[in-house]
């Protein structure tokens, strides 16, 4: 059995070469070593797995023959892919088999992972460099994802400590009061306490939904998660559901009136109805938060140039031009102290991301003292009948 060959450079990338041809195994070991790589050799898939399990450092790339005794290259690749802790290892088939059935099986995983013998050394080395670059890109992508998830966790910790306690405290107070003195309360007192508890429950539910979506957003999984639930839906269903959700989310129950005007009825869009309702509800609720009890939030629906436009207008104080560019940033709140806003400041952030996941656009215009208009534009889905 051949000994492992290692390059003296400890920072060199490590390649495992697996082949039952002793001459090729030795020659490839020398070639890779001359190119500056560290090398581990194995005569078949069984030996390769044994060395992988015993290794302190995993190879960056495995180059393997297909037809080998004990365990062929395809079996070896399956074993490696079954191990999550080996996911970073790149794979390259090097074989004399050029029959379509073998090439098809190799191409299923990667069309660039198959090289037929006899091969050109320069071509092989180019493929090796390409595979190693791909590994670095993959690891960088994973790092970015992990950093985003870590950041999301930190943000969530802030949310939990600051926002979740308020509804929980109010619900616990109600529970304690009912438990201690319900026999001495009349019906109106009980109903008032239950209304208080329901308000806390609604607020808590919304916060949890926001957190789930925010984690998906920060981890990069929001768009893929939503697209799996896309179905043709009437846009009016999304708007009506959003109005209902916004009124439920308005736990302060200020009774801000919402008026809907639809210029184009029976317009279809391809969407995840639940998330789209949530996005539009966040925008409506934001408009309600900046409105006085006598002011109406107006929602208009029109179709233009293949897009259905949903306009949400309030008559509130408007947004200062210096603040407009920040309103879609997470945790940013416009004049929180003066407006006595509540929440965690990610409603508009989530709304924008959800709309864009539906291939739509979200724009905002505002004038101080005159109010704010948010316009959602979503592509119309060509439906002729329900």
C-alpha cells in the first residue's frame, strides 16, 4: 500500500487522489506535489473512507476513479455526500469510462466534475483550480449565511428583552387578577380584563410572526420560503385580509377608519396569500399609527402597465425628507417618542422584502404636514376565470 505524500508547505491545499492503478496513483501524487498541493493517496473507496475518518484535516478536493474494487467512485461520492461534516469537500471523477450512462450519472451532481482518461495535464490542473475556487466561494457563502443568522439572533435577543415583556406582563396581571378575585367581579369587569388579555395576545402573536419572518429574511431564506406557496389569488382577497389583520394588530383600538376604493375588480396575482396579507397589513397599520381618530386611511387599487398598484394613503404628519431613506431599515422608527409608537420597527422592512419576493416594488412618498403614500406594485397574473 502506498504511503501518503505531503507537500512541505503547511498552508497548501490538500487533495486526495483515489485510483486502483498503482502507476497512475504514484504519477498523480508526484504531479500534484510539484504543483504545490499536499496529497493523500488511496487505492480504492474503502481505503479513502478509512483515511477520511482518521484524518485530522479533511481534503479540499477528492479526485477519484470510478471503476475500482471494493467500492467504486460513485459509491464513495455518495458516502461523502451523506456526511454533513464533509460537505465542503469538492469531488472530481477521473475515469476511462466515457459511456453516456457513466457521464450522465456524474453530470447529475456537476457537469464540470468528470474528466475522461487519457487526459491533458494542463486541463486537469485547470479543473482542479476551478474546483478549489468553487470550494472557497461555497465556504464564503456559508460564512455570510452564518454571520447573518448570528446577527439575527442578536437582534432577536434585543426584541425579546424589550418588546415581548410588555404583552406578557399585561397578560400575567390579568391572569393574576382573575385568579385572585374573579368571584367578586361583575360581568363588565371580567370582560374588560379579558379584552386586555386579548389585546396582549394579539400583540404577542404579531411580534412572533414578525420575528419568524425576520429570521428568514436575515438568513436569506425568505424568498425561497415564500415562493414554495405561490398560487393565483385575487388581489382583493389580499387587501381585505390585510385590512382585517391591521385592525386586529391595532391593539390600542383607536378605531382609525379605513376606506377601500377598487377601480379594477377581479385582478389576479401569483402570491403566497398569507405573507402578502401580512405585508399589506404592516403598511396599513403604519398608516393608522400616524393618523388621528378623525383621519381616514385610504386604500386604492388600480391596474397599469401589467401591474396592479395598491396605494395606501394617510393624512398624518408626514415624514421628514431626512428620514425617508431610512424608513425601510430594520428597527428604525420615525419620531418614536413624539408619536408614542410601539413595536420593534421591522414592519416596513418585512413588507418591502415580501413584496420584492413577489417580484413587486414598494415605494414611499411623503410631505411633512400632508401625509404619506405607500404604493405596492405587483405583476398581474393572466387569469380569465376563477
